[in-house]
């Protein structure tokens, strides 16, 4: 298993979120929050989104997720309750490549 570094995650998100009008903040474990109106402290705004829309509990509407096969990077993007909160999952992370295991 290859350790995913911050530099690797930044590279992946730069490829996946190529729209220069969008700003984003990278958090641990590959989670990225897209900040559509980049004003003020981006990290603070992104943290507020995570605070408001987390934590996720299985069985709740916030626990619903989708899995997107990343075309511009090996691996997957997991979507959730808030459309601007995304998580990258590297191809060697899940043993099982089903959507349930990836998500």
C-alpha cells in the first residue's frame, strides 16, 4: 500500500477541480471542501461547512453517498450530503472496489 501524501492529494484535487474560479480547502484523509464564493478565510468557511453538515451517521440522510470513478486521477471521489464536500479515495485504499467499500 502506498502512503498518500499531502502533495499527492493536492495534485489529485488540482486535476479534478480544474475550474480556476473555484477555491478549495484540503482536509485530512483526502476530504476537500469546494468554496464557491471565495471571500474571507477559506479554511474557516470550509470548516464551518464541515461543522454544519457533519458528522455523518449511517442510516441518516447525511449518510447517503455516491461514488464517482475519477477520470483525471486513479481512484474515486465520494460525494455526500453537501455537494461541495468531496473525499478522494486512492485505488489501493479499499480491498474491495465496490461502491459500498469505497464509500
